């Protein structure tokens, strides 16, 4: 069975494999092979998420060693060499046949691979395999998107168009923030979202969307996000709560969506009734900060300096205390890479000093937290070009109002 | 702000801490302390999911060392000693003050802790800290539920009642399996589901629910599940697809839900129109297998033998080829622990030879995959008692039909 949505074409896989192999050889010390097991990386380099190992030698063709459904892996993946791996004990032989005799310098995804699994691989591969962290070079390759990938991200943003269009009518009813969040999540799925949001790291996860309004929105994140929220219960502790949305308070809608594995990230504001002058003034300030950032993000610009500029601009607008989170709990970034995962590099944050490259896709999200009003912010996803940015988020930035 | 849903009472935390400390001391070699970082374990032992470390010495009181929101950690958690941890560099001092001078034998969750994080902890703690795998003893403690925990799991099953009650009406419309899945997921949230499903392990995740019907349901899982499905796209590759549900084909509804962090797991069948005689006969066979398993699950019964009995019973019913997954891709279990995570111990599977204990909560899920009809199965969550089981899943097992 095939799906109407795009699958990863062979030319894409070939481009990615060449890119990653180049980085393997340029690395110091160079890697003889990568053994890829994490789902987003596996999908990036093979086009399938079947339980498998992708064995990629620094020269030559990759082998997709499939543990689960071989037929499906062969139909999902455009790779030529898709073969079964009956037992993990076969890995050493595969490595030898792909890379020649031991010793080998092997890259694995040590930022996500659990310790016990890592030890099991070391036992299987033996002392002649030195296992190093291969994630940085995979992530660096993933950070520069092809035109095909950009089209997927553009498509994912069309889902936002469809769900935000439904907000005015939904605001007519009596709803809690969690209920609005839940309804919009479902509408996103019905509008094409594939149902999975991928974030990299232990216990780093988020829902498709977050809806917060007023005081509850001012509760800081338990994790790494600029928006926290009360959540429906302490076991979740983020996003919407079981409190009704109130007239006149700003409602922040921070939504993800994914099609063909690629994510869109977008934040818009809504209100039942009218915003007061204070909120409107903050919202205008946020808009000006976003315009300023749009003016400086381009290939060659340095992420840490863009972040510093965002802080400056926030100070100029009188929004320094509460910028990117409530006071004391401000997160130290103003944007992040978006692609097969939501927390990709580059990050617009201190210490990210490597210049942006054309093809980076960045969610830029100036947000201000006010103790009583909650979160007031905007977020668009941009394609970084040589001369500036292209906004991949088509939805108008104006506050969404009840019809 | 507080939530109406139950938070973890102090008496619960005290019971859990005593249980885990007992296992730390009985372990060979014994542990001096546990340093807990994973979200489900952290919530189990503290009642909060704020980014934190729980430092639990083998004797004495635990300290919750909070990295993120201290105020919220203090309001969510009934522990006495909830304090900030300004920098990870403070961990060594905390360990020394809780456990006395080095050396220390420390348990961490090595089944989930990524290699790079583990190395960072080893650097912080120094060579005098030996770090061993603490997960097995935490998971063994978590496997035996208290009356309070059982009440949470019971409550979570009430969500199924509410969503399955809506299925007859939904079946009246034209829907794809993915659309029905998406709508029921949203209804589950509106009915009390907290929006997060927790599974343990790298890339082990699932949606709230899976809806498959006919041929698409016969596609094997890319991962560890008895039900696979086509999914909306190869980047997701499980669950419902964008194909319309057809009259007369069995529709499998496998749904999770969580309240207060605790999960319910339940599978029911539905149909638009009438089931044919072949499907009805298979469904009756599945019902008899489930009755047989209900008759043998009790404290003292051995999981691997229960699994063997399930296979025997499936053979007797003529359902051996396709039991627990399509031929060639059958998963080797017939039930699993359910609690703060969906893939808990004990597992009704080969090699699980430790007898069941009163207080275990098990999802038992005989399922048969037919190449044309898809998945036909049932799943209830049971409380293991001394003399048998109590079914925590109140929903009738009859096939749900369009009104």
C-alpha cells in the first residue's frame, strides 16, 4: 500500500548520504562507519522508520539492516541495499564486509543511545570497534535543508492555516484552555498532521499544541520551553488547564504539525472579546521584535549575536523582564532549527557562534510572559537564504478574534 | 494553582520510598543511593515532573533537587525536602551530605540514560562514585500497585467508557481509520485523559489510540506492538490510515488513556454493518482465550507459563498462525504491566519466570491478525489478586455497532 503524501525520493537519500559521508571523512579523527539507530536519523538517511540499523561506511553504499518488516522497509525506502538482520550478532560481520577488517572507528548516536544498549553494542562489536559520538555530524547535515525538505515544511504549515481558521468559531463556545488545545490537536490530524511530534533527548516531549491564557500561562515550563502552563495535572504540568478561557485575556496558541516527518512550528494570539490596551501594546512590541529579527537573520549571521539583538530589542520595547519566559525562568534562546525534529540546530542562543547557512530552517519565537496576562508572542518558521529570510508560515499575524 | 484530579499523597510517597530503599539494601551489591532523573520514576517517587534529580539514600530521607520550577515542585510534591539545585556541580556535595564520605555505589537509570549524559554525571561525581543500573529495582517496586494507584488506573478506564460510547454514532459517517482514531483521541482528552502516554525506552512511543480495519490492520508493527497498521505516512507507519472504513470489516480500537499519570489499556472491536461468520467465529475464539487467561492469572502464577497457555489455547481455537501479530511478525507476549508507563513489568512472555504478585496490574490482550480481515482482539487491564483477577476495564466486550 502506498500513501498520497510524499515519500523520501532516492535523489534526496543520495544527497544526504554524500553529505554525511563527507562529514565523516572530514571529522577529526575520521569515522570508518556510522551505525544509525535513532528514528529521526534513520528516517533521514533511509526514508523508513522500520526497526533497523543503517550501516553507512565512509565510502561506498549504505546497508539498511532491517529487524522488523522487511517488505515495508523495501517499499518505504529508496535505498538499494535493504536486507534483513536476523540477529544483532550479525552486526560485526556486516561491519567487516562493509568496511574491511578491524579495527574500526564507528559513530553511534551517543546523545540519545541509552547506556545499557551502548554496552550491548560494545559487547557485540568487540574491543576492536571504537565507538564515538556520531550525532553532531548527522545533526549538522540535517540542519541544511534541500528544496524537497523545504517543500515538506511549507506543506506542514498549511495545516496551521486550516486549524487557525477554525479558532474564531470555537471561541464562541465555553471552553477550557485544555479543551481548545485538544480540539485543535484533533483538527490538525484531520487536516493532514501525521500525529507524531519528534523531539530529541530523554523525556523531551511536547504535545502537538499548547493553549494557555492569563495567569496559567505565566506558570514557567517544567522543561526547556518558553511557554509552560498549568497543564491538566501535575503528571503533565504543561499546556492548557481545565480552567475556562476568559473574555479579554490573550490566548496563546503555540502549535506544531508534521507531514512526511517534517514539522511546522507557529504561534499566534487569539482573544474572546477585546484585548486591553496593555496587551495590545505588548503584542505590537513583539511584532516589532520579530520584524527586527527578520531583518538580520540570513546566511552568515551568527546565532549568538541574533539572540543578543533580540534581548536588546526586548529591552528597547520595555519587555526585558518576562522575555522568553517568566522572570527567573527565562529560557536562553529566541529560535531553533525545525525539521525532522522540533529541537534541531542551529539555535539562536548564546554560544552558538557558527554562522547560519542558506537552507537552515528556523522557528523564531519572541514571547513575553506577563504575570496576569500570560504569554503574548508570535512564532514563524523561516528559511534562511543568502540575502535574508523567507517566511514559511503563511498565516496572518493579527490577533484571531471570535466571529 | 491546584488541580481537581488526585495528586500523589504523602503516605503513597512514603510507602514507595520504603519499598525502593528496602530493595536497594537487599540488592547484591547493595546501593548507597539512587539518583533518579527519568520522568516516570521521578513522578513515582516525588509526585512532580519538574526537571529535578531525586537523591534517595538507602537510609534516611530523599532530597528532591530541583533544576526548574521550585515553587511548583513544592506544591506538586508531598516530600519534605524539596530544594533548588543551582548547578549540576552541586550534586557531589549533595551526595556526600546525604550518604557520608565517598566511595559511593550509586544507582542511575541506565536503561534510559543516554551515554553522553551518563558520562557527564561520571565526570561530575568523580571516580569514587561507582554508577550501576538502578532501574530494575525501581521498576520492580513500581510493578506492585497500592490501592491508591489501582484507583487511578480504574479512573483512567472510565475514559474508555466515555469514548467507546461515542463510537456507534461516529460509525454512521464516512470516516478513514485515521480520522476515527484522531476524533477518539480528542474525545479521550475531553473526557479526562491528560494527553501524555508514557512508554519506556529509546523511540518507543505510541499514540493514545490505534484504529485499524481490514487489510491495513494486517500490516505488521514497525516496533514491538501486536497491532501495526499502515499509519498516515511512512514517517509514522503505525495506526490508522487515510483509507475509508468499509462496511462489514472488523474495526479494532486499541486505546490508552491516562489520569494522574496512570494509564488504562483496552481494546474493543467495532463494525459498520454486520460481521461475517468467519470474523464472528474468530471473535468468539478470542473471547474464550481471554476467559481462559482470566482463569489462570493470579498471585503466584508464572508469566512465562501463562504465555505458553495462551499459545496452546490459540492453537486449540485454530488461531495459532496470526496470534499476536501477522505470521512471521508475531510478538512474543500476551500481556504486560500497566501503570505510570505502558510497557511495565511483569510481561506475560517467555523468560518471565518470576511469579506474579498481588497488586500487579496487567493488560491482557489476545489478538489475532487475519490477512484480509485485519486485527480481531480484546484487551482488558486486570488487577492481580491472591485468588484471581479483578477486571479494571468496565466496558462491555461485545462488538460495538453503528446505531
